[in-house]
């Protein structure tokens, strides 16, 4: 069964978006990971892996008919890298500042 150009482009854009979303999730969990104990950091790493893997699984089930090909994985990696090298430095500062503010408010 042939896949049209529109479907291929849509799959590429969705995989890029999924990769960028995984990068955003990584940045959301990065500040608390660095400020907690090793055990809590490991649990946050596990949470990240579970969420990223679940996202890839559901993407494969919906877009790829249960198949996650090299093209899809490359798109996700490219989306992740694009996010990490463009938006991540700005958003990471924001997330860190928010965590600092919450820690000050809750600490007294």
C-alpha cells in the first residue's frame, strides 16, 4: 500500500512535534531533578522515560499502524534537537525561576 506525500509530510511534522514535546518535558523535569536527592532524581528520570516511551508508542499505534520506523525516530530526534538548541535555553531559565519562586513561597 502506497503512502501519499501529504501523509508522509503529516507524519514528519507530528514526529517533529513529538520530539519537541519530549524536549519540553525534559526541561520541565530538569530543575527539580537537580535539586532533589539521587533517589528522587532517579524517579523523575523513570517518569520521563515512561512518558516519552508512552508518547512514542501511541504515535506509532495511531500514525504508523503499529510500526515505528527509522524515519519516525529520526523526526523525533530532530524535533528534540531543534527544541533543545532554540527554545530550551529560554524556557529552562523560566522553569528554574518558577521553581525558585515556589521554593521561597513554600519555605516561608
